[in-house]
C-alpha cells in the first residue's frame, strides 16, 4: 500500500480523539476553561450521561465577540504566546485544542458575553463547520454545549458505555475539580434532578468533607511540608481505618488531578510495610515552581513529570512518615487521656500471682535489669502518673480499675482518646525490637547474659554463623564459636526473650531464607525481632502491657510488624456506635 497524507479532516478527527475520549473528557476540558476564565460558579448539565448533551455554564470573564470563532481553531489559545511560556504555565489550558477537538466531533455551541459589553455572541458549529453566528444578550460568562458527541465517528460512539457509567465518570471529574477549588460552587444536573452540589467553602477540609461525607476530620492525619522546590499539603488516613474507604487516593500536582506512580509509591513507603489488603487513603496537593514540572507529556495532561524524581520521592515519603509518626504519638500517648489520670495503682497482691514468669534475670520491658517485677508500679511506668490518693483501697479492689486488659494472653485491649485499641502483643513487641536494633547502629541496647547460652548448630547453620558473625554484634547479638557446631551467645538485644530454642530457630531461619543477604541488617533484625518477641500465650502484667504500648507508639512505624502484619486494630467510638445502631 502506498503512503498517503491524510486529509485535513481525517487528521483533525484523529487528533480530536486523543483529547476527547468520552463525555467526561469534554467536561474536564470545559471545567478547566471555566476555571481559567476565573469563574466562581460552574454548572454542568447532562443528558443521557453526557452522550446526548454536556453543557457547562460559567460566570467567568467571557470571550471577546470578535474572537469567539477563533476558539474553535486548532492551537488557538489566549493562554500561551510562545513555546518559552510552556515552562511557566499556570493556567489549565495552553494547547488550544480542546474546543477545536470537540467542535470537530460533535455539535458545539458557544455562548458568551463579557462584562460591560452590550451584547454577546452565540456560535453554532457542526463537525468543525460554523453553521450559525449571531448576537445574544446574557449575563457575564460562557456556556459551552457539546451535543451528540462522536455523532460523526460511529466507531467511537459505540465505545461509549451506558448512561450511568458515563455519568459516574463525569461526576468523578467534577469531584476532582471541586476538591481543588473549595471556593468555587459546582453543580451537576440532569433533566430530572440535581445530582451533585458543592457549595462554596472557606477552607479545603470543609470541601473534602462535603465531597466525602464519610470522612470525619478526627480520622484524618494532616500533612504539611514546604521546600523551595516542592511543597506538599494534604491528609492521610490511618491504615487501620482505610479498609472502609478503599481506593480514595487523590494526587493533585500544581492544581491538576494527576496519576503519578512515583508519588503513590512514596506514600506507601512513608507508611512503612503494608499488609497486602490495606490500602492507605490519601489526598495530597503538591506544588512546585512551574518550571520544575512538565505538564505537557500527555494530551489530556493527566500525567506530569517532576524534574528531580529522586528528590520528589524522598520528600513525599519523608513527609508521610513524619505525619504518621506525629499522629501516632499525639493520638495515643496516655498522658493525654483524662481517664488514665484517675487510675489508681492496682493492688500489689493481685499483680504477683499473675506473674508465672520465672525467667530469672530477664529484663523487663524497659530494658532495666530486674530479677523480679518491681513492687511499685510507678517506678516502672516512668512518664505515667498515678494519682497519689489510693482512696483507702484494699487489696480486694477489683481489677476493673486496670487500664489494660489481656485477652487470651495474646491481645492487649486499651482505651484511647477515640475509642478502643487491640494490640497484638507479639507483633507489637516485634516492631519495638526491630526498630531498636535498626535505629541505633552499634548501640543497640543489649543485655549481657549472666550465664551465656550455648546453642547447637548444624553444619549449614554453623556456616551461616561464620558468614554473618561480624554483623551480629551491631544488632545486639554477640556470639563466639564454642567447640565444633556450637556457639556461645553472650549478649542479646535488650528485652529480647530468647533461650537456646529460639536462638537455634533463628539460625534455621537464616539458613532457610535465601533472601538473607550477608549483612542485610533489616532482614536480620526482622528475624531476631521475630524470635525475640514475647509470644502469644505469655501473661503480661499491667506494667508490661503499658510499657509495651507506650514503646510501640514511640516507634516510627507503629502500625505494622516488620513482616507487615498489623500490630494494632482500632475501634473508634463511632465504629462502635454504628455497630450498636446508635445512629
Ligand atoms: P486552551 O484552554 O488550551 O487555551 P481551548 O480550546 O480549551 O484551549 O480554548 C481556546 C480558548 O477559548 C481559550 O484559550 C480561551 O481564550 C477561550 N475560552 C474557552 N472557554 C472559555 C470560557 N469558558 N471562558 C472564557 N474563555 C474561554
Ligand atoms: Mg482549555
């Protein structure tokens, strides 16, 4: 077949297809034009999910009468004068092809009038040809109607889906711009009813909540970080709550809704490991100087690229990590909770019988060497304040004064400001040990064993030991060869609960995990944490539970154990109210 140059008409139709894919793309382009024109109120009318009609009415600055016809010419734009302007573009439009594209594949009407003029213009176009142009009088603003999209491209038209699907896509578009512009009023109507309404709001959070009524501010973790080359602002939802509101992830970059994998990955990274079914919710606005961002890599501008992606990644993940950490500390520390300050020391006589632990010379949760549980809870709990007044309580005071409750020797239940948390004691301790090993290089707090432990290793395990022996001390585990196939453990990470059985299992793990690269501190620390953490089935005292929880929430990533399993599940009061039908 010989090569032919496409007719101008065909080429225009093909090009139109890149920008306008479905009614929702028309709505996106029209809303962006209205925003660029400084509209304060934008109304969208739909017929048959936009397939019959999409009409956007704004109160923006309008188009000069003598320029209306230009708007439907390809590359006609009032927003960009030269290619140099591309790097400092701040308007939504600049390619000047949206109206031209729509004009090509639909019946388009533009009706507009500028402020202070006697009259405006109505321009009717069909398949790119002007069929009518006349004067009109209306209030300031512009109305663009796109009827029978793709009427002249039957193949395209047949790709459109059902009315409700197309309408849903349009609503998603409107929602995005509503989230970006709280001060602007948006409305979507069909001939039958008003399908969405976002009244003008003072602040962003208010708009977010009107767009997602399910969100309550209490559940949102604010995030705010500024740098000369990049700033980020937004909200994240705690991973233990995000299951309800799946797929709520919005990224806006320089005021555009965008899809940006690197940012998504940075957020996930900032949260720390996620169990695979937990998808964090977030809504983030990033801003950078215009010349740091290329917005012109996709015809519909849904993808953008930041100039320094490494910096972008680190900046975002760091911001998320800090926000999550800060929230964990402020929301869950016990000093904040009024109910706790009323606690009385629980009766000593009741604490000791619940301590079946012999582990002579073991450390308590604080890493202090204690041969038996301390007699005064206040000494152990440090920051924790018990009231002075014991109110003449006797040893019979029931345990319901206790602040922590251990369920089946596996889970710890505790009240927090917003409800109830359930902590997996093993996973929580694992996380604590893991972070203590990793955050303090070479200074991992350790316990020197009074009686060193002798561990028997099989030849493979012994070989591994020889290979990693240099790396173990920095994780708090000092060991020496001790005769053939035996090693002597002299120190353990502080607070790790390990006997010969656990240590031997640890080396078995090292061998079996082909992933353990020599000196991969994180992996080794995760294994040690796993074997050294208290197990399910171990009874804990009040002090131990309290200490465990306090230390957990001092961790950088308190919500997950090193393997990504959750450490904490939370029930807010409103979760409970819902379950009990109080609403
Ligand atoms: P772009 O937005 O890339 O400039 P468009 O094809 O979307 O290209 O629009 C072409 C031009 O028409 C715009 O540059 C603007 O001058 C004008 N225009 C379009 N819609 C409106 C509107 N709602 N209000 C005012 N001017 C508009
Ligand atoms: Mg435009």
